[in-house]
C-alpha cells in the first residue's frame, strides 16, 4: 500500500500509530506492527532521514500486538489482539495478505470489546481525521502516559493537565476531569474528540466506551512493601485519609489545595477533584498540572 509516516499533526497522509511489536526481517530491515493504525511497517533501522526510513507498509487486523518472521519463507505473521486473528504478510512480494480468525472464548462483553477497538482506533475519521491520535495516545490501554499536556485548542480553556489513569476514574460516581466539569461520559467524549482530536464524534457509542472502561481497564497495581503498615499509620495520623478515603483512596470531592500555575495563562483552576492514590508511587508527576515531579516534592509543598 506504499510507505507511510509516523503520526504528525500537520500532514494528511496515512500515518503509523502506536508501535506495539517488532521483529527483524530476513534482509535486516525492521518489521513493526502498530496497534492503533492496524498495520505493519517495514523500516530501515540505519536510516537517518525520515524520508528513507519507511520502506513499505501493509494492512493487518484490529489491534496488532505482536509479529514474528518465518526464517524460511520470509513471511510475517501478525497477531491481531482485538479481532482474534492472525495475518500472514509476504514482505518480499508475491503472495497476497491472508487473515484467519481464531475461535477463542470471549472474556468480556461485545460492548466492551467494541469500545476497546474504537478507543485504540487511529483510522476512525470520526475520532481523528488526520490519523494523528487515538484515545489510547494519552491513555495507553486505558491507563495514562505520565505526561502533562498544554491544552489550548477549540473551546477548551487554556490549561496544563496531567493525564488521568482511567482505571481510577470516578465513572458514575462524580464529575469527570480534574475540575469535575463533565457529569457523564457522553459530553466528555464529544468535547475531547471535537476540541482536541479534530473529529466530529459521530457514530461513537458512549455505552461501548463505558463498558470497556468498566470491564477491561484495571486500576494500577499497588506494590506494598515492608514499610507499608508504618506508612499507613503516618498517612492516617496526618489526616491524609480525610480526603483520600475508601477503596480508591479518594472522596471524589473538589478541594482548593493549590494556587493556579502562573506559567499557564488563562488557567484559573483553584479547586481539583481528589485523585485516587491507587498505584501512586508509579504515577509521577503529581497534582492536576503535574507541578510535583516526585512524592518528596509533593509532601513538602505548602
């Protein structure tokens, strides 16, 4: 199908999105599968210029997550996780691509699986017309990318926001986003797609997204160590549990805890929803705008 580029914001050609597996071919080039654009790219690993890096691209199935190369035939076999198929691709030309479905038991509902496919789909023009991003770009596998984004597009008030882990999002419990501005998933979906991703949000089923987040996306795992009991005692004695309470370690209430950051003009947020502390030691930076790079800095801020 011709070479493609990696996702960029100012081009209309087809882009690779979310590399998820790789293997070396028989001639020493690199075969890379991409979960969100559903394809396999053949790359020149020694290339220094973008124009010479991509040698070819091939379509695969939904959500490819792994690839292996047959050393005898040179064929690539791509494992497509989202539709339960394997695609055989002749990287040296000749045989057309061949995809075969596997009969596997389904652990999750059809709605949750459909929501996962759409969540990771960078080819859906209703989500992202330029194939630049998918929902999973900032929330890989429903988690978070650990980045602070400067948002100033469309109708979004300028702000700096730390991506949230959707495994601890208060779905059905409280307002969504750091400022609790959305009371349901549908308006949040419309705003994000239309203002930040460039799509129109048409034909997107919010119920499928809700099912994906509820059934498949898991909270970040904790790592209790030998000092965790002593830490809990200090945590509770200091009054931290007043706001970070319950199984998710949050009361899902807005609190005025920090002054607005002065380096983000237009951002006037003075209250933020209490974040969950599940897996907190692996989820730096901290606060709604990521102003604390680590827990030591967080604990010493006034």
